[in-house]
């Protein structure tokens, strides 16, 4: 996974000069979908936190040139906990993500269909809303993501994107405890060329 991430990031870095010297097209995108937050471990113990399926909403501004895209993205992720260390839980986990993403599009000539791979780096601001005692804990950590999907041209400078992303913030500290976070996300969005 790390080799794949590094390869995608290197491809994106090499694409930056070509984007700077060639004609680029700006776009905006809004997307949303299902957030499947993986079970969290805490303090290195076998105890786990389990979650319900949640949601995410992303908005981004980007530049496209041929098969390369670069974008700045803001996301809102939300999941409710089901159990915390084996006990029932009413906690809600929310994450604001601030990511720089790079895409590699594979245009299937005259088909209106373009598969893509992507990778991103940025930060995640993760919050645990502990409703039982009205306590909120926050932490901001480095985050990365990788994904793949396909764009479907629906005309009038609009593309529907369907894809999968694996989103991984670094471990967070809440109430002096360390928690792992990672999410598998299924996303559908609309991309509009400006």
C-alpha cells in the first residue's frame, strides 16, 4: 500500500510542471456517500470501538490538463459508535478533512467513460462527541487517501464520478487515549467544468 501511495504521489508531482505550462481547465466538484469507519483500537489494547455506517460530503476546486487533475478538497465525515470496548456507546465521531488530491484519468476515446486513480495528502480534524457526559475531544493529525473510480460524461461540461477511497488519518489522542482511525468510502459526485 505504501509503495502504491508513493508511486501515485510521485506521478502527481511530475504532473505539476506540465499543468503549469499547458492549458488547464478549472472545475468544481461536490460528492457524497457512505463512510465505513473501520473498528478502532485504543492504547494498543485488544479492545475495539465499532461504528455504524456513516456519511461523508466533499467539495473541491481543481485544475485539469489532459489526463492529470490536481485539486484542493474539504470533507465532512460522520459516524456513530455502536460499542466502545465492548460496552454500548452513544458517541459520535466527526472528521473534517483538508486534502490536496492528484488524479490520473484514463480517457476511453469517444466513450464518455474515463476510469481514474487518485491519491491525496492533508490533515484531518477528528472530534469525539461523548454525549453521555457531554464531553468533546478533538485532535488534528496528518491524513492520506488513495482511491479509484470512473467518470461518466453526462454532457454540458458535467461528469458524474463514482468511486472508492481508503481514507487514513494518523492515530488521534482523545482524553489521553490513542485511537486508530481509517475509513473505506463509497462516493458519488458531480464534476462541473468552469
